[in-house]
C-alpha cells in the first residue's frame, strides 16, 4: 500500500465530505493532529498516516453511494448514430466506451467500445463509414440503483466490468468507471483532481 501524503489525506477527506473531527474520531486520533498533519506542521508516524487513510477508505467504501461518486450527465449515443460520429465523440471526450440509449435517460440498449469501432474498421474496410452504432455495439452496461454502496460497485468493476450506469426513479442519471472509484480510493489520484 502506498503511504499517503498529508495533502493526499486532505483531498480524500474533502472528497468524502468529512470534517477533520469526523476523520479523527474514525481513526482514533485527535482533531488537532489531523489539522496539524494537513497543514504540514507535524511529521506523523507512517502507522498514523495509514490508520487515518484506512479510516477514510473504510468510510468511502461503506458510506458513499453510486449517486455520491457518479459522473453526470451521461454522454451516450443512439443506435442510429453513425459509427464515425460515435468514434469522434469518443476521441474528443477520451472515452473508451459509450452507453447506447434510445433517448436521454431511457432504455439502455448497448455499449459501444473502442474495440468495437476498431474491429468494424478492420473487418468492414470501405463499408465501415456507412455503419451505425447498432451494427457493431456490444451488450449494455449493468445498471445499479442510486443508493448502491461504493464497495459493491468497486467489486463489480474489479471483475472486468468497465463501467456501470446509475439509475434513479427509472432514469439513467450517471455513470461510474474504474477511474471514478480509483480517484476516491487511491491516494496518488488525489493530486490529479
């Protein structure tokens, strides 16, 4: 396990929406110690940093839900979208997959992966630009309710699922990818957000 820096602990605490007092209580240390660590005024033992990090990680996994960590609005394509247009969206946004839905926040009918596009262009040649998303899409991403705990989603994503859609009141309201979970749990991602 990487040893978190004081700044990484602070960023994780803020992302989790916890006060210094709440973190202190969960980690079994004083609030003033948390404040001094975050301010860089004390050089704590590695075991103390790990205990604080473990308390934050436990909170994230046990308390935060899908709606707390999802990205929104969901960028999606329709089945009739041209493959070329979908590829441009993926390239511009830096996505490796896109949900395929009939209309905004409606029926989830498939997923377009970058591998689907590559395979289509390799096998279809000159015909590929005439294809639509429906011609090459893969199975839909799983959907989880808004209240699903982050630890459950992390397990799903750890088993090879690239992303999950988040549903609230029968509408797709967000998406969670592996990087969304990593940003919460891995200290090294705190510097990048």
